[in-house]
């Protein structure tokens, strides 16, 4: 699988604007918080730890679709 250098996506999820940027690491900004991690799901968990697993999965899919 190839990785997209410099991929960026912004979506609104539960009235929160979430921006994910991919360079060497994924960087997520949401609700005044930010986090970086090797994988997007890890960065989402660090930035938005109170989301349920189902909501994190939904947000992950929406962000991945938006980067293509």
C-alpha cells in the first residue's frame, strides 16, 4: 500500500471541525486539542479520547474518504 505524502482532510463530526494532516505522522486537530501519531486512529484517540469506539471508527472512515 502506498502512502499519500501531504494528505489533508477536514470534516465536521458531531458539530466539531476535525482536521487530519499526513506528513511523516498523522496530525489531528479538533475541539481545541491536537495530537500526532503514526496511525490516524491513534491520533484520533489521543485528540478525542471521549468518543466511543463506534464514533471513532465512523470519524476515521470519513477522514480517510475525504483524503482520497
